[in-house]
């Protein structure tokens, strides 16, 4: 089904509406700062920014329960942040510092957090789908009420892992919410240049899985659709595929000259930017004043500055520790 | 040694079956998944009867989706279960290589030690049954290249029976390679044996030469040692059992005693496990050697179907004897 655009005013109390806006701003400002830090040589390797797609992570993750599992991709800073990893720890990981979530061993693409059940940060496209299905199988066997949310991009639908996992999740009726962030490009290859069937929901439906297609630029639409979806999965209806139609405003990574799309296309999508449209909507409805917005933004900027300071002050894992954790130390039980 | 009166004669297949059954009985977190493990009874009949005993939740037939069901094993392990994934053969495990190497092997380290993947993956390996090049590979040495996983190659009845318990007790991903030519081999099963997954084991004591091998080549090495005994050549046979991490200490100890070594490996020669074993001997026991280390490997060819060609392509007792005699020179 295609989720109808929610009509009428934002259906949330002021606090929650502000929470959604604040989280989108937190991602936006953290990502802008990350790009700057990349330019300054503080962050290295690959850096994939989420700017433009904030409504998806924020709307979707606020619809999950704390005990749920989360599996995501290499464009996951936003997911980790909304899930509850501190910006300090995220930036420290991007710096490669020991104070990062993974001691600096994973970097930008591999954020892991046992406390919030964030199982990475997988940089193999579609690599997280089988793992998500397995986590869900464990929950089904153990009869928990937990579900697993698995994020991936439109590029993943070309991989065999996508199809094998969709089939098995549907066959075994596993509690997985497949969250497809369709930003129209797999790196630089447009969906119509790589798929015979560009309707991604049709692919999922072929596995007899219910599907929802939603405007991923609208945080309210995302939240409402995901709320419904997670309730169905949690109720034991089996897996569900949700397609968030979104767009990344920045390059794929910091090495992308963006030869494959026009500036006009990017500008067109920017008019639908999730942060400014939601801000305008709240203001129009009298749920946000300019003073409140400035205060929120200032608070977010303070958080970003503190995170940079934390990462800067971080330390390097001693080289002699490098071989630790290739195997689980004797005596510790996973 | 255990009490001989308690020993019983069973096949390698039955030993694996009994180990699997015991694991399912002892730990409710353990379940088996893979192609044809349930209704069919397992391609090599290792899991026959287990579906009736444990039900379809714990003996789970999968579609032909190696990549997904190995990944599902990883996820289930992360989620608190103790899955055993059966991949029909090592050849098909290549379809799951991404999940094994890019996910299972790196998870603990790359998460900064936050997550472990207590997963066991069983698969058949090896040649010798005239099933041609797509069903006869020996990639366990290749897997042994990868940090983060452990590689086991049970070659005896007692290892087949008891190694699974040790693998399941391990907190990290363990790959268990069952040589397809061994399933029908019968032998005495010592009662109440346990095996570790750290050490190589001397299967025959000797003084003139060490035959270093594992898996399906172990019976061939033992046969060669027996034949050479009649020529007054005393061969020690060291079963590596654990291909990663390698028990270098046991290798070096035996070479120091015998001063000559032949490595027998069903993998292809170039870049093989045999090469790694030889390199370690060079690094740590070079001055104990009376002759260059030799090896008997599979010929570098896709394993052919025709019996005479397949036999010629694989390590055989005669080739091992010839390699030893060449090392001993005029003494032999």
C-alpha cells in the first residue's frame, strides 16, 4: 500500500514534535560538521553523509521500542544517534579514537552499540539483511516481543542476499521490519539503470510480504507509517517491507564528483528538505516559535561542539592492544 | 585411554550424528539449519532421525540460499541462540563466503569486543568419490587464512563424536570440515572422551620422519606409515585437527624429534595450508632438519571425474611413501 500523506495538522504534542525536529537537526549539524572535519583531515576513510534523509531515521526509529534490534548500513550516523548513541562516541569513532563505540576499529561505517542493540554498521550492501533475519529468528524461537528493524538502500535490492533474506523471512514469518531507504541511486547508478522492476514494493510483494511506500521527506508520514508497520510485525504478522522515498543531498561519499545527476535535480529535491519543511509546518501551526527554533539549534550546536571537543581529546588504542578481540577472550560468555 | 570394555565400533557418520544429538539434548539454544537436514535426513545422513526427535523448529530445512542461511545463523547467534549451520559441501560455502568472512569473522573485533558470534558451521569437504570438480574441493586451508574464525578438521571417530561440543562451547565462529570420504569409515569409539580444539594430536609415534596431515589424508598417512614400518622406517603421524589456530608447538616438537617432515594436504599446493606448515617449520625448526621438508598435495587441476584420474590427482599412500623415501635417500 501507499501510505496517504497525513492530512491536517501535525498529530503530535509540542514536546514530541520538537523531539523529532531536534533529532533531525542533530543529524544535520553533526553531518555538516563531519564533512568539515573530513576536509580538515580529522576523519578519514569513507564518509557517507545522511543529509537530506534525516526524516527517515528520525521518524522510523522513534516508532521502535527500546528492546528492538537495529541493523543498518554504512550510512548510519543518524541511526546510531537517534537510537541513543551519544554524539561524543560517534564522533570519537569517526576520529578513530579509543573512546569511540568500537575503539576506533570500525570508523564511520561501522557503529556498533550493544546497549541500544545496534548491530552495526554493515558496509557490504545487503550484508545486514541475513543477519537481521537471524536476529529475528532468535526472537521468534525465544518468544520475545522484540522486532528487528533492518535498514538498507535501494542498491541492496540487486543483491542475492536481499532476495534470499526476503524469502526466508516471509517463509518463516520472522519479525523483521525491512526498511528500504530509496534515495534513487546506488552510488552513481540510478534505479532505472540497474533494475528491470523499479517498483521496490513489487519485489517484496512477490515474496508475499505486505509493503508500505511512504514519503521519506516527511517525518510525520515516516513516523506514522512505521508506527503502523512495527505494530503489525510485533503482533506476529510476519515481516513487512517499507519503502521510504528519499534523497541524499550530498555526494555518495567524499570521493564522488556527482557526474550522474543534475544540479537542478538536487535543487528540486532540496525544496522538500525534511528539516526546513517540518520547521515551517510547525511554525505555521503555532507549535514552534522562531525563538524556540533558535534555542533548539543553539542547543544542537553546543552538542556538536562538545562532541568535537570529546573526539579531539580522545586517545589512540595502543598498538599492543591491536590483536585483542580477534577472538573473544577466554572466560567471557557472549 | 578409556576403558576398552566401554568402547564400541561405530562409523564417522554415526559419531557425528551422536555428537549432534547430544548437543541438541543438552542445550535448548542449539538448533540445526541447512539444506535437507530435516525431511531428507541430511545429505550425508548425519542428521537422520533428528527431525522426528526434535521437531521442525530445531531441525530446520532451508531453501538453497547459502548466503542467507549462514547469515541467519550469525544473526541467531548474536540473538542468544547456539545455531549449527550445515552447508552441504565446502563448494557451496563459497556462496556464503561474504557472510563468513565479511561478517562472522570480523564482528567481535570490529565492534570493539562488544559482540561475539558463537556460531558453528559444518560442511563436508574433499574428493575421492568421483563427483568431479564442483563437488571435490578442499577449501579448509583457504578458510584457515582468515583471522577471527576457527577451523577444525575431525579425522577420527572420537573427534567426529566429541569435537562439536568443544566447537559449541567456543564463543566465536567455528567452521567444522567433515571429509566426505570418511563418513563410512568405522572405528572404535572410546567412551567418555573429550577433545579440545587447540591441539594437534600424534596418531602414531615414530622417530624417522613426521607425516603432518589432517582430515581425509590422515588414514592415507597412517596407511603409508604402516607400510613403511615393514621397511624399518619409523614414521610419526601428526594430525593437525585444528587448522586455525595451528598448533605450531606440536609441529615443531615432532620435527625436532624426527628431523624430517612430509606435509600431506588435499588442498592444491600453491598458497596452501601445507605451505604455511612448511613456512613455520622453516621459521622455528630449520636447524633441526636433516632434509628439506617435502609435501604431497592435490595436483593443481580441477578434480577429474574418471576414477584413475581422480586417484592420480590426490595424495595417496604410495605417493607419501615415495616422498619419505626420497627424503631418506640411500638410508631407505
